[in-house]
C-alpha cells in the first residue's frame, strides 16, 4: 500500500503541463524624427571641402532646433570649429553658436568656457568679432543666478568683453558694485577687476 501511495504521489507531481507559446510579433523601432545633432554630424562628415561644409551649415541654419538637441548640436559645431581651417566656415559656426544660445529653455552656461577658449586661438578678425558677439549674446542670456559658478562666469564674461575693447554700460558697473559684497571671494575678486 505504501508503494502504491508513493507511486501515486510521484505521478501527481511529475505531470508536465505545456502552455502553448504564442509568438509575439517583433517590434520595430524607428525614430519619429531624426536627431538634429546626428544629421548635422553626418552632413559635416560628408563635406569634402569648406564650401560643402558652409552649404550644410547654411541649410542647417534655416531649420528649427528642438531644445533637447541644442547641446548636442553645439558640441558637434564646436568639434568641427576646432578642425576647420577656413575662416568663412568658422565664422558661420560662431554665428550659429550665438543663435543656438538664444533658444528658449536652453541654458548657455555650458558653452561659455568653450566660447572663451576659442577667442584665444583665433586669428581672423571677422571670426573674433563674431565670437565676441556670441559671448555678448550668451552673457545677456545668463540670468542673475544664486549659483556661484554662474555669477563668476557672468562677471568673467563681461570682464573679458571689456578687456577686448567692448563698450560696457553703466548698469554692468552697478552690478559689479553689488557683487563686491558677495559671499564668495572669487566673485568679489572678479568684480574688483571689473
């Protein structure tokens, strides 16, 4: 009897139930809109000479750019700026940097350092003028922020413009006087230099 019960227990637990597996249709991924930064990168890589690159940049300037892709586009433009030898292409890239920094919802504080660094290496006067104009646009886009880094960048940007011979308005000097009583030494130092 015990053997019979044992056999019966094994029978109950050894039954295999197979559930029919339904084939799920494979999902296809596709982008609803191609990324602006990827498209620009491909276009600039396809350019065989500076004329082609300038044409691609002119076409790109006519198209609107979403806020999400502005930072990627700016990185690609800066990367191409450093590689480019033609002044007209660098001039257009500097112009595009200024236009892109005006995009609503984009904080241009991430490109200030790059824009300032490009000033030191540039030889063309036209490109320098455009870079200064871009820095002026970026400086006007930076709000008076409680963040120390942003305040420091703002004052340094205005100081750099002043050092380059740009006319500084009285309101900027008033802001510098207010920053003399700032909590942080670096901000006070930059305000004193102003």
